[in-house]
C-alpha cells in the first residue's frame, strides 16, 4: 500500500514524501501452483475444483469442516474423466485449498482400507483399526449394535450408492466423514490426520513368490518376479474381485514384493498409476505419461513401457532408461535402469474387463548389450544383408544373362561332359580297325571311353584302358546344371520355362578396431517363364551366416534368412537387356556377447536393378558393359537386452566383361569370362570406392537343357583399407523335356488341404482321415520330387523319388514309378515311409490306376 507523508516547511510550503508498504506469505491457500499440478491439456474448468471453504479455514473450527467435507464430496462426484481424476488426486495432496498442514482429504473403500491419503500415499491399501473404522461407519448411519449385520448394511450401501446419513457426520475424535461415488461408493474423510496407530496389521497372506524382490539380480529373475506378482493379483481377483486392487496396494509395498530399489508398479494403459511402491507420493493416482522423462536422453518413459508391455503379449517386454534410484540418496540418475512390464486383461463379474500394466525394474543391468556391441552388431547385420543381397543379385542376374539352352548338359570335376552324346563318336581314327583289340579281350568301345575320360580329366592312359580316379569333392567341385524345354518345343510354343538352382559362399571383413568379420552361404532355387522379350520368375533362397567382432572380448553372431525374390528381365534389343529383382525375407539372429546370449528376429528388404549391353568383339572375345544398383534394409527386433537395430547398405557397380565361347567335342559349349570394374558402397558401413574383379566358367548343352556354372569375385582394393569382400558360387539350371520326357524336378509348397475329390481319397490311409476338422491339414509343408521320363512299352515310364516335410516336423519319403499310355490309361506303384511327431513311422505301398473312356 502507498502512503504519502506531508510536512510544513519553514517557508510555508508543503513537502510530500510517498512510501510503499508491503508484506507477503509463502503459499497461497486458495490455489496450487501450476508447476506442481499442471492442468491436463483440454481439461475444462470445473468450478468445484476450488472449495468455498478452504482447508485452512476448515482447520479454524466451527461448521467450516463440514462445509469443507461436503465440497470434497461434490467435487469428486462431478469428476467424469480419468484425466480430471488424476488432476484432483494431485490437488488434494499438495498444499493449497484442499490441504493445510494436518487438515487434508483422505478416502476409504467399504472394506476399511485407505484408498487415498492426502498426507502419505504409502499408506494406500492399508486397513484401519476396527474401532477407528467402526466410529466412521457410525457417523455415516451404520447400526453398530449387532456387528454381524454390518456386512449386510454395507451391501445395501453398495446397491443404493448411498449411506443412511447422506450428508455424513462428525467423528468422535474430531474430523468429518461423508459418503461419495456415483458408481462405486467410497468414504471421504476431512480433518482426520491418519497416524500409524490408526492402522492394524494386514492379515492377508502375501504369498510365496518363486522369485522375491531381494532375489532379483538380472533380466531373467526380474521377469519371473513380475510374473509372480501377476499370478498373485489374479488370485486376489478370483477370491475378492471388489477388494483385490486395494489389498494389492497394501501387500505389494512390502516384502517379499519390495526390497531396496526393486519395487512393483501397477497402472492403466493411459499411465494412470494405481500403485508405485518406489515413489507413491509422486506418482500414485497420477498420470505422468507426458512428464516422466529419461534423466539422460530426455525421452518419455511411460509410452515406451506401455508399448513394450502391449506389444509383447504374454511375454511382456523390456525397456532401458535412466531413472532415480529410491535406495540412492545422492539423487544421481546416471545409472541405467531396465524395466520389465506385461499387460494383464481379465473379466470382473458384473463389470467391464479390467486391463492393467504391471512391471518392475532393476538398476545396473548387466544383461543389456553395450552401445559399442550394438554398434558392432549393426555393422555385422548391414554387411550380412549386403552379402545376402549381393549373392541374390549374382545368382539371379547370372541366370538372366545366360542363354537358355534346350536339352541337357553337365559339368563334373570342373570338366564338361555331354550327357546325350553317342559314345561311338569318341572313337579316334586309330580305333576304326580294332578287331585285333577285340581278339585280345579288349573292348574298343571301352578303350574309347577311357581315352575320352582321360582327355577330360588330364589323366594318363595305360594299356588296360584304366584312367585316374577322382575324390567326391573333386568330382562335385564347380558342379551345376540347367535344364530347359526342348528347343523344338520352345520354338513351336514361342515360350520356354526353366527350373534352376544355384549356390554361393562369400565372406566379409571391416569395422576398424571392432574387427567385424563373417561368412555367408546361400542356396537358391528358381523357376521362370520366358516368352518373347520378357522373362519373369521367382526364386526362393536360404542363407546362413556366422562371424563376430572384437569389443574387449570376442562376440559371436549367427543368422539365418529365408527370402523370396521375384525377378524380371526385358530384352530391349539384341544387345541391351534390363532386369530387376526384389527381395523380402525373415529369419533369426543370435548374439553371444560375453556370458549373455540374445536371440532375436530379423527382416530383410532389398531391391536391385541393372542392365547389360553387348559392345563388340575384340581379339575373339565378346565385350559387354554391366551395371547394377543394390539397396538392402535389415531390421532386428528388440529382445531381452538387445535393442532393435536397423541397418542400411547400398552398392553401385559398373563392370566390363570379356567372354569367349568354345564349342566342345561331342556337343555343347564352354564359355569362360572375366570382369573388372568400379564399385561404390554406401549406407551404414564401408562407404567409399573400390575395384572389384570376377570370373566365370559356364557349360551349356542345348540338346538336354542343362547349364552348369562356377563363378568367383573379389574386392581387390577399397577406400576403407580394412574392408574385405569376396565370394564363390555355382549354378545348376534344369527344365524337363517335351511331354514329360527327360529329367524333371518339382518343388511344391502348400498350406491346408490342396487335394480334393478322388485325389484326396487316394492320399488318405483310412476313412477316419476324411474328417474335415483335421488340424494337421493346415500345417505348412513343402513337397519335392525328382523323376526321369522314358519311352517304354508304347507309353511313358517315369521312375521318381520324393519327399515332403512340414513345419510341425512331420515328413514322408516316397519312391515309385508311373506309367502312362496316351490319355486313357495310367498306373503307378509307390512305396512310402511317413514320419510323424511323437509317433512311430508308418510304412505303406500303394497301387493306383485309372482308365478313361
């Protein structure tokens, strides 16, 4: 306030001297500071949030306490949203209109347990002494003369949502009680300062958890601890649905459910917290979803916990962050904490389903992967994805750039052999008159075969016609095949289809001091159809990799990936072709880091496109320019200590290829090729330019539709000096002959019952299997068969062998033969063995036949 002092001077004038006087108090009893209880965004103003008589005025005595209590009743009855309920829970616990010293609001459930204590939320759930609770019930109009009738009277209160004394009454020892609640009745206390003497010991059995709070030492025990608490809460709801959460709030604050920094929390999906055994006054009956942040990163914590709990289903999920340790009084929050949380949803009799998120945490988590190991794992995963993508591009582009033969051809031991050649053509001139050899018991044809074999294997012939033996490894080195439709049939139809197979192996190194390295092996099976300038197909691949990195110790990594790759080629002209490949895959990855092992799921997405242009001939060699771009994206899920990882990589190549085709004696062609060019790597690892070289040996037999190939490539220099990348591979391509003749290969994936009618009748073993409800019929499975069609007895005879395997572990192995004469008569004889999970193998023989007229 301002006051002006006046005085009369000697000269008769007046002197005025203004002064301002003021004083203040700490805390405004009519409001709560906005930074203490921030109003939720969008929450409308509720005039009942500020009582007509404040707690400070109620403490002065008189009828003010009754007015204060009734104002509290009216305010809580007016609340209709969880957001406002949380806001009210904050207001009544902080100094302001609803709390002044020992005058504050508390609330009880009908079983005499504390629901809310404006002075100390750690008493939530505790039961009051019988005498104290009896005095409160008496003030509300409950007849206490016959204690046996009290439960029935409270049942009537629950049904009517009101006590006999609707406006409550004064308590004998001071304070006021009044009922409130529009759906579930509660008791509001005003002016009652709850002390330890008001409570009695809780007699509810706390249970005997498999892992108690003081036994939680790592993620595994933490998960078992939380799941034990969930089992305990479920049992409480089974035996006492109405009082379960109140009892839990009392029991779960104490041993065996609380020890030092290990405590439980229970909250709703919104983050509204019913129990926080670590910091009850801070968070209980609050919704700190948008204010509780990681002390180091600043990220919101509760959304991460809620998402992990919901996404993990029955397995729950882990979240790592930095948070205050209640057992550390230094208030330092620089120690990481890991929390395990799980969502629990169940039905409550007479009400809607209840859903809670229950969790607990530990500090100084030793089970989490370090940031350095995560970075190295990301580098390994990116390189693994690039290796798998590169192998897919190499195998598919090699198929697309290969001429489509008709007939069959094979390469064994690195040498070309014509499968359909007439042995007589291998006879040399000196063998023409070889009757004397036959006279001495030496077959000229056998001698010719021996000479031919020696020419192919660089062996030395002896007088008996023997030749050098080879090991199985030497025989299969560089083996491949390619079988295509017969040339005449393809030309007549104007189209051609093929089955082909390839394998590849490569390795990579990099990562600087982390010394990241790995080996990747991939097998691929494809089928495609070519008509005119277009070729389209799909390939299935299975890749496996292993390796690791150094990070103060050796860490090992393994991964498997199953992928599907649709592909397309367009012949723009006789010299220019364009192609594209997509890839989508899923698999698993295992990281062994120190004493910990982490298993997670991985996904791959890739895309590649390229072109190949024929340039000219130079010195007998065909020159071609090739270029391709490869993009890969690898992702891994967050699992038990290993955070989610996303890794990208890219590769751009421009290569010059030189090749030469050589006609082989006896038919077929042999084409060696070499290539060299520039390569640029990008993405998360090994960025920079490099020089790549490669080579290829291809054998093609047009008459039998067989192509076999061996290839190798390597990175000879790179801007990143520690980068190493090389690989070898092989290819086999097969297509059957006309009308089922020749070699045939079938791979058939299926889910459910694909056979119908008589085909299904032939496939079952007894009538009981006709039932449609067979669960096993939905079992995903793959069937494969290889056979060879021969002309015999005026028809087509096809010996074959096959197998089928399912995801559940069931399998079958078959061998037999089919005979078909024209379109009317067909017969088959088959023997099989069926392996079934948890059952003995079943053997069978089936004879089938059909005659049409």
